[in-house]
C-alpha cells in the first residue's frame, strides 16, 4: 500500500509540468473529484506510487502501482464567480492515469 | 455523470459540526469492519467500503446515517465476496426482527 517503487509504473510528469485532468465518467470508486475533471493545473509534487484504488474497490490487486501527484489549480479557473484573490489555489491528489499533458499550456 | 456522493463544489450552506456519543451498535459496526479487514481474514477493503457506499441510491444515501451507510456497504460486500448468500441474510434479518424488543 505504501509508496514503494517496485512494480510501479514509470513517472510521466515532473514538478511544474502543466497537466489537464481527463474527462471520464466510469462507474465504481473514483478518487478524481467530479469538479476537477477537465481542469488545467501544474504538478506541485510527486507523492509516490500506490495500488490503484479503483481496482482495490473490486478486491483486485490494483497493480502495477500508479504514480500519485499533487496538482495545483487556480481557484479562479475552477469557479467562474470566485471572489477571492487571483493567487488562491486548490491542491488535489490525482493518479497518473487521470492526467494528460496540457498541450494548450504556454 | 456525477456520483451523488461526489458533492465537492456544489452550492451548500454553512457546515455545522456536531458531536454525539456513539451508540453501542455504531461501535460494533466500526469493530466489525476492522475485524473483516484484518490481514488474517482479508474479507473487506476500505476501497470496497467506499465503493458500496457510493453505490447507494441518492435517497437512501441521504436518509442513512454515517454508520448505517457502513452497515449497508458491509452487507453488500459480504454478498459480493460470497461470505453469505442473500437468502441467508434475509432469513437472519427476519429472525432478528422477530426477537422480543
């Protein structure tokens, strides 16, 4: 369960990389909140690699382990009516298979 | 489609935290999950608990208390794992309901 590197998938993203969260709605137990799907952010840190909880939820091994990232988003990107400072952020931990490179990033 | 439980970002009122004493049955449900999930048994994972809570119909999810959701999820997982059959569970529930209050 811990973040060991044995039987883990290769890490695709590095700190600072711009990413986009995939938009998908499979059934089952998902750790990617609905409100964050399709949003653009940047890798804040790499948390390690963990058995995939979507598979564990069906009592399967969830291997190979999926890298998990903490992704930082701008609040103003998430909520059109956000009234706080433009510098406010929210961080969400997201598994690698939910992330793709943000091709539109500058 | 958004799962009913996946409420982050939806309009909501102020969160009012409250404390309550756990009823004996709530403590038993908590203990049951710990015992089922112990490594020597391995009959239930936390992720299964969550999946079966998240699979509850929205109206049932809203009606149930925290540990009632746990109990429903534990029962669903035991059926999925083949620990007992639906018929065995139904007969046991009827037996318990028939007990003197």
